[in-house]
């Protein structure tokens, strides 16, 4: 792609937004103090000032914890909360919130495109603090040391780019081997009351520490990085009341696995999940983070827990005792004599209402196993053997994998250690391959210090790098399982879409807690129930696993680990040259997308009609494709390459009905998209429910846009992906009548009616239709469609992308 003139894209409005944000960062010169003389740090001073505005506007209205934090990060409180909200009474689901996040966190795969976009804005530094975490590009294969060395060698060009950009713009840089973004953020950046954006769908992991952390695409991140307000439709609030206490074999992972079964992968869309109730106080901080992490699997905007004694203990264990003291001071500010509503408590107001309410008695919960191929297919452990046999799933377990960003806490690993030790005493070894992924160098070093890793090594476990590895498809198997061979694995990961872990569409990944995964790895069987079944020891005795026992945290503070994995934190240095080779196959500067035409769209053709689940993995696969995350032309060759053609049932098959041959030529979906791009033929995709489910993968919007997509029409969208499409200038539309999905097919010609008018009116009005001319018959009819385009998003689409608008000073 040709280099762009960066200076020509630095709009006046963009510079103003950046300068205004910089002023906000330094405006607080005198910390507030209360009647006892306790001081508020600047972060909490800003939060308190905004919260006071929220109370002025909303009065005594009862607020959930999520609302208190979210609304206290508004750019203009009155404008956001009182516009089109019935004077503040109908904010949820109606208001367009323009927010000022405290920081942005980026993993290495998504950071590449985010930084390429940020560079085109020609600013000297980020407007708010940010971090880069090198965790996605290390392949799990032979073990931590070998895999890390191979990963650094293979991806040196990308790591050099990320590190040089970090130095130039003053961004924290966590090198490969430092850990997975979500664990590292929880240990270092998450604080109660903060609002963060993360370029990964599992960023809500930090909600376990009472933050509002939302997964976004790169363009969203860039908005915040340049100092522009970030827009979000005010979520509804789904309350989950917890009572009771977890029993021996039950873990916080089972809470979210159970909830996913109740709500399905679409049930949380448009909601923040907020946990409350007496059961919350029985959970560890990292257990709460696990539940928040997997809120992404139900489509939730984010998830959050109140601040508890466990939260304070975790801050102290991670050497942040001052942060614990600050949180206590803040919750008691402004001091004696103030009204109750003057205090910002990290919990919901008494009497706060929820749009939906689910009550879960933790004492009645049992272990769950979810899958295969979707994280919401929940089966209680007591029923799993029967289900495996009825569904004819593999009874042999190929591998057990524990750890990852979801379940690699000290508590998780010491619970596993307790049952491994008992199995070792009985002379048992795992019958299935057993892999362990620490979430961070801090966790790895502490587990090494305390002997846990040695226990796993003695059991034959394979320690992988402090990286995402098999969880995101970075796994090279050596167990003889060929692609296309049905097999079962159990993991403590968060997502289990078809083909996700090893590229084999027949690998069935069942999600469970680390202790259930480990026990079943010893059995080598998917039908084993460690709560009731026994294993035969080498001596012929019968062995039953005891209930797992672990420690919430280490008895002394966490080890910080090897210095080579420490964060590089530095002020911006404008003299640093960002490392991009002109001949690179991994990195390419971006060209601006063309703006929306000054009319409705016409002459579009349906590229493919997709059937069933179409995730961001389907639209832009990970695994070996991660190496092209910074090179849009190269990675676009995987676009929709695992999608199912609704009209033929084939995977990755499309038909060129516009070719000159007498019969349509069969090609792959990305081949047809590239062919039509070269012809200048714009296109659209037709799909079913929850299109774009899964990760925050911005490439799932960028790639179709690059190849010529102008519209996606489906029955419903996943939140992050719908936003990503708008940011890249692709119009997401939903069928007013889902049955109209059956009326439109591949090769049909489509024109829009009323779309351009709606965009020009800033998203106002719902009278948008598609005029369809059927391929072959010439039949013409109109299909009514709906949209969720805001005023700002309409501007993005008209400009061609959000970046175009920002860069030209819009």
C-alpha cells in the first residue's frame, strides 16, 4: 500500500481535541482533602468532580455501580444524560454517552492496526495513558523457553515496530514473555472506579476490580488516544444477585459457565452485567475477574463487581497498598456531615433497579462443562457423561490445557496443585497431554518460587510461555491428531469456536474450570466425573480425587519476575523513527477509504449469503494469520474463509455470477471478494443472528471494507463488531422482518433507498429499505431494514471511516 502524507491528515479539530485532553490531564494541581485531611489523588479527584455533576443532573435517582462509574466519565454530563432521555428518566438504551476513558490497553495483534491509524493523525503523543502487551504472537509447541525464543525470532519485525512506536508516543511497552494483556492489566493498571478501553473482547476481565473496562476495535481506541470523546449507547443493566457460597469442586468459572447457559451468546447484548449480593463477599478477586472475563461470551458490553475486602487484599498482594488506601479514602470523601449521595461507594445504591435480574445461589451450583463449538452450550458435570454418549462426542480426551487470561490466578493454580499432589502420591500421571499457561510473569515467578510449577513438571505437565498460545489458535500439536480428525480437548479457556484452538474444525473444545480439566486429563476421558468416579492406581488400588484446596493469593507479595520482562515506560520521544520496512510483508501503512457517495448506494451485489454462526474468527481467522495483522492486503486473503454458504452448505465457497462464463465459476469467498474489488464491484453480505460474535477483532470490519463491502445486512449484530463496521464506513443493517433473510441470495443486485438521507440527517429516521433485483429472474422487491446509527457514526460513514473524519478535522 502506498505511504500516505501524514501531515496532510492532521486536522485542526483533531489537534484541538488532543490539546484539550492534555489540559484536562494537568489541570488538577491541588489534590482535594476532606475534613480529616485525607487527600484524593488526581484520578479520584476527577472522578469525584464528575460524580458531583451526575448527582446535580440526576438528583437522588438510584444508580447501579456501573452507572456511577460510566456516567462519571462523561465529557458533558448534562448533554449526554438529558438528551432524548425523558429528562434523565430513560437513559439506559436511549442516551448516546460521550465518554472520556482513563486509559487504553492494546494487545500486540490489534495494536498494530491501531498504531498505524494513530500514526496517520500526526500527533506527538497519546492524549491519555496507554500500554502495549506482546502476548498474541507466541506459538505454543514445545515449552516456554523454546517457544518464546522462536516467537521473538519469527515476529521480531512486529515487536520492533511496536516498541519503537511506544517509545515515540510515550506508551508503556510490555515485551513478549511479560504476560497476557488482561492479567497484566489486572495486576498493574486496574483500579476501582477507572474506565478503560482494551483492544480485545476479554478486556472486561478488569471488572473484577470494580473498573468499567470495555473491549473495542482499533478505531475506537484511536478516538480515545487522540483525545476525542468515545461514544457508547447507554447500556441496560443486568443484575446478577449472588447468594450462598461455592462448594468444594465448584469455582467462579462455573458461575459464568452456568450464566452463559442461561443467557446464550446473545443474551447480554446491550447490557452491562453487574454482580451484587452477599455471595459476592465469598469470592476472591481473581475469581470475580474470571466471571467478568467471560462476560464477553454472552455479548455483554462489560461486567463488574463491587469492591470487597478481597479487592483490597489483591491490591496489597500486587504491591499496590497505596491504591487500596486511596480507594478507602475516596469512598469516605467528602467526610462527616455530607449527604449520603455525596459519597461515591464502589457498589450499587440501595434501591437501584436492574433491567433484568437473575439470582444464583452459589451453594447450589455444580461444576459445568460448556461446548463444543460454542461457549453457551452448558452441561452440569453430573450430566456430562450421559450427554457425551448421547451426542456421540469423543470419549477419549486428547489434551487438557489450563491457564490463559481467564484462569491462571494463584488460586486457580494452587487448587490444581492440591489435586495433582494427591494423584502423584497415588502414583498416577495424566493420560492426556497436560499444558499449563501462566497469565503473567508475575504469576509464573510466584508459582515457581512457591513450588507449584515443579509439582506440575513432576506430573509431566508442559509449561507454555506467558502468552495467549493455544487459547487463540497459537498451538502446534505433536500428538498425531491430523486436521479433520474428530477429537476432544478440555480447557480452562474462555472461547471454543470451531477450529479456533488448533485450526482443526473437528477439534471439540470443552470449557471447564482448571481443576475439572486437570482431573479429567488424569483420566484421559471425557466421561470421567472426579466428584464420583475413581481411577485405578499402579498398585491396583482405587483412587478418588479429594476436593481441590487452594490459596486466594500468596502468603507473601507476588514476585515481580525476570527483569527482561519488565515494562518499558518512558516519556514520548519525537526523535524516534517508527520501524516499518517499505518492503515488509507484515506491516503496511494505510490508505484512506473512499467516502460515501453523495447518493444512495446502487449496483451492489450479494457476495455470499452466510448460514449459522458467523463469528469474528469466521470473518478474520487468527492462528497463522496473526502474522499479517499489520498488513491489510495480506490478511484480507482470509476474509470469511470459514463461513458456510447458506445456499450450498459448502464452507468457503462462493460463485461468480458476474463472470462471462455460461455457468457461475466456483471460487473461495476471499477470491471472489478480491476479484470484485479489482473490477470495482461493490458488494454486501447477508447473514443470520449475532453476526460478528466473539472477539473485538477490528480486522473483521477492515478486511471486508478493504475488499469492497459497503453493507452488511443480517438478523442481528454483536455489539463490538457492529461498532467496528461503522468506524470503517461499512453500514450495518438488520432485517425488520427476519424472514426476509430467505428472500435474498448470492448474486442478487441491491440498491439502498433512504440510506443516504438517513446518514445526512445524522442517523435520524428508520425508513431505510433495500431494493432487491433477483439474479436470474429479474424480480424486483423492497425489504425494510433497521439501523442503529448515531449522529457521530453517520459522520464516520459519510467520511468513509472514523479515521478520515478525525484526520480532516471533523
